[in-house]
């Protein structure tokens, strides 16, 4: 009679172990699933945040592209008006060392430019500022700009030329060449302290004036 009781106890113990094992397995699975679910939710949230940030970035890029396209269209439309333009006249004015003041000799050349622009109001003027190699390029760019601006304001103040007809550029000492002699006082340096003037227009219009 003892043997059946022993077998029953053993079976009961085995069933208990299986039940305990089953409970432990379910708990592990539930815990793992919960952790993975949390990770998935976090990943989804991160992706959503990235998507929102990308959407904002895309909107900004689209707005910038629209602005660039608008400016490009304006530039193209302006350029179309100058397709047939050629250089009709050229002149140069010179400056003292480290100066942007218009000299008496420079006024004579600027007067010619002003008279030509007044006679043909369809023309435009390209004004380029230059410097000798003395000093840094950064300083000379600013000096070249002041020299070009001095020529511009002379034409505006004395001849009433509209600003939109005048195009300025400063080359500084970028195109300057070191001369032989006593540096800033040499004639080769003096010729590089200048403003170049180029009158652009339609040849057929100029021939009628």
C-alpha cells in the first residue's frame, strides 16, 4: 500500500514543478514582451521626432529654394535686357597712395563718362576699383571699394545718373603686380591705384548719338 502513495507523491511533485516552471516561463515572457514593447514605443517616438524635424528642415529648404528661384528669375530678366550690350567706351582714373579722393585729372575722365551716360540713358557703367600690392588683400579690397564708390557718387551727384545703372566691383590688389623701384612711389605702383570705367550699351543706339 505504501508504493501507490509514494508514486502519487512523486507525480504530485512533478506536476508542481511543471506548474512552477510554467509560471516562471510566462513571467519571463511577459517581462521580455513588456521590455521589447517599451523599446519599440521608444523607437517609434524617436522616428516620429526625426520625421518632424525632417519635415521642418524640408519646409525651410523649400522656402529657401523658392527664394533662390525668385532671385534667379529676377537676375535672368535683368540679364535679358543686356544681351546685346557691348563696351562702347573705356576710361581710367588714378588715385594717390592709400587715397580714394577724386583728383582734378580724374574729374576730367569722369565728366566724359557722365556726359556719355546722360546722352544715352540706356547705357550702364561698370566701375572697378584697384590697388597696388602694398598692404593686405583684405585692406585693399575695402580701399578698392571706396575708390569705386567715389567714382559712382561723382556720376550720381554731378550728372544725376541712377544708381541702378552703375555696377561696382573691387579687385583690391588681386590683379596687382609688384613693380621695380621704390615701392609705393614707383610709377608701376601708381598705375595700379585706379578705377576702371566701362560704358556698356547697344552699338546702334550709340551710333545715333
